[in-house]
């Protein structure tokens, strides 16, 4: 199973961001190449990418993640700003209880390792939600600049989700990956600082 741990934003925040992305797309037509826009139903903040995991490890992994989630308080975030990773990925960021989110990400990786799952955490955690990936050559700077002032509504992070990614088959042109929730782990009840 191809797994990752994530925070899934609520529908109201997704709808608000989707409206902003629609305006962005209308204002900045793609000139060369193209942007493959992610579908709002797939939007999430990845806490830890776990890759291929033996299905036999999933019960222990789920329990370990539930314990880790319970040690962290529910907290508030909001979509804010945007940027790009090189010339390949356009993203929207977050503001709010980012240190709490970063601690949750570190605990998630530790919990996965304790359950026997390899976690590649060579890159530091940077909360972002991928909006689009580039095919060909598209200058992402104007898109990132347009997103720089965006501030969405506040929303509460109350759960850590263990997700399975089902990739489309080689002949499935135009298909996108499908995500399935494997386990949903509530955060603790302590207040965020």
C-alpha cells in the first residue's frame, strides 16, 4: 500500500481556496507548457510520506499514529500566501499554529518508524498544499506573486489521517490518483499555545 499521513482541510476552507485558484487561473493563462492543477478533493498537508508499506504493518502503524496524534492539541490554521518549488510546483502555504503542526509532523514520522515503517525525512517539514505541477515550461513566479497576499478563513486541525494513494494505471490518460482514508486519528484535547 502506498501511504502517507496528512491533515485534510475542511470543505469550507477548500471551497474558499478553490475560488481563489479559479480566479488565479482566469487571470494568468498558461503560455507554454501547461500546469496540471490538483483537484480540490485531493488537497492536504502531508505530515509524512510513508511510501510502500506492507499491509500487515497497517494495524500497528494506525495504533502508533493514534497515540502520537493524541499527544498534540487541536489547533488553528489558515491558508496563506503561496510559492513555488523551483519551476515545477506551485503551492499555497499556511499560517497559524505552525509549530504545533511541525511537532505533529515530527511525531508522525517517529510513530511510523516505531511501527517498522521507513520514513524519508531528509527534507525539513514545510507546510504546503500543492496546487499545480508543471509540464513543459511555465513561469510560476506570477502565480506565486498572485497568491502572496491570499489569506483564507481559519480552520481547526482536529485529526491526523493515514491515507492510501491509488495511482492511475499506465493507460488511464487524464485520470488522477485517488486517496482513501485508512485511519483517522483525533488529536488530543489540550489547547494550542
